C-alpha cells in the first residue's frame, strides 16, 4: 500500500503541495510505533500463585467454611465484593490459583490472567489489557487516519492524471494507484468501524469483554449499572488515555517456579512438615516390608563353605524339648537345600519355639547364651546370635498373631 503511495507522492508534491508526503510519513511512523508498543508491552499479566500461596489460600477457605477434612475439595469459584454500590463477582482461576481481581480474565491463547482484560488481538499478537489499551487505541485510530489519507490522495492522483491524458490512460500509467484505491476502499470500513467501537467503549469506560457479555446491560435489571464509569464522557476518556500506567507485576529476571510442590522425604521415621497422613502411612508400610524382607533373607541364607553341619542337639531351648527330628549332616561347601528346614507344621513344635500371645504378658527376650542358632548358621558366631535375636524379637511382639507366624515360616521354607 505504501509503495504505491510513494509512487504517487512526487506527482502530488509537484502538483499540489510538498506537505502531502510529509504528513503521510509522519502518520506511517506513528502507526508503526504504536503497533510495536502494543505488541511488545505487558498488557497487565497477573503473576500466578506459588505452591505455598495456593496451599495457604485453600487452607483459609477450609477454615472459613469450617471444614478440616483431609480429602480434596475444590475451592469456591466466586467471591463477591461491592464496588460503588454494585455487587461484582470475583472468579477463581484454577490455572493461576488466584481469585481474579475485578475486570480481569484468563486469556486462553496467552494462558495468563490479564488485568482489565479487553480482548486478544491476533493482528498485534498480544492481549489488550490495562497497561497497553491506550497504545492499541492510538494504533487503530492513527491507522484509520492513514487509510483515509492514502485513499483520498490516491483517488486525487488518478483524477489529476485522467484530466491530462484521459481516464483509461491514467489507469494504464498508474495501475498500482488503482489497486491501492480498491484495497483501501474495502478495508477502511472495518478499520474506521473498529475505531468508532473502541471510542464508544472508552467514553463509557467499558471493555470489549464486558460489552460482549452484557455485564452492565439494562436487560439484566434496572438496578444493573456500570460501577466503573465516572458519569462523564470527558472524564472517562481522560482516565483511559491520560491516566497513569500501573507498573508491571511480572518479574522478568526471576526464576520459573514449579507448578506443584516438591514432596520432602521424611527422615528418622518422622514425617516432614507439610506431609499428608497418607504419605506417613506409606512410609510405615515401606518400613514393615523392609523388615519382613530382612527376616526372609535371614532365614533363606545358604550355608557358607566354612560352616560345619549342625545337629538337633544344638536346636533346642534350655528346659524345652527338641524339635524331634534332627537335621541331616551336610558336607562343607554345599549349600543347604530349602528342604532342610525343620518341620514346623505341627502346633506343638510351633508353640515350643515361639510362645503364643496368651502365654506371656509383656515382651520376653532370650539372652544370647539361651538363644539357639537357626539352621545353616554357625552355632557360636555373633552373626548367628544377632539373626536369631532379630527373628525371635520380632516374633515375640504383641502385634504378631499365630497365623502371621505360621505364614512367615511357610514362606521361608518355600
């Protein structure tokens, strides 16, 4: 468009006035400046809540509603505030984890909450909000003037040419001017119409989002009115175009924080601050599983090459009868097969080794001299005594039942 206009500028500067190309250049640079300022400026993006802030907000909502259950419950979607006698609802943004301030909305394309959100303009590639709305309005207004200016003087150029050489010859001599006139004619209506629409919004202190939704329309009720209007067109225009620009809330030099809090591993069996009850239960279950695995590994450890074979005389408790059937002698260097475990299926043998819960009160532990060595371990080695004490100590606790002991023995024998 401007290239064909530049071709017409020398002729217009000579025939009419040199001010025509100067005014056109000023309008062009003003349009480009406001376009770049609108595209690359912060429209008023609201920062998202940190994980700690989001958790604190949900905790405050739970306290206000009188709920303290550990289950997840989404926070309420709205709050109500009064602005100039008008009730305004504040919606909760589940993406940004904040209650949006009045006139703010979440842009689905930018994926951010924008303060005083007007609309997302694809032509400038940015949202139009509180901090760049005046530059957007000056952009479309100056573009309207530039389009009308170019259309008017391109038509003037064709008319002056046609007076000298005829209309058809004028079209042949400057086809670019004709094409530019057609493009400006069809585009000027949408640009001027858009400028007029935003002039109406500024005069009434509304946004495009509010006007499309009919937030302050009289159809919703006679008492529904715009609480942000000053009641004067001149005042509304001055506030929108000449008022102070609020500072940006974006930390451009900050680090990106994770959206979800990172769980802290508990230490020394104590759950860390902020850990839920389910996380503590899982830690307890993991400790129980590890203890059970240790017992099974101790019972299923094969005989070392340097360990001698054991007889049934070393397997009975002092003052208690033996297990009945002695273990078969094993040659050094051969691992003990799983079948060498003593037969503990009878209840008499089971009660002789591990006393039942009803037969004692409190915890009873054997001394290292009284504790027998289990099969496949050296009779007098410290390792044998430590494993025996660990197995008997776990079995003698009040929380173990007879069925649990039987199942443990069966698993170790398999």
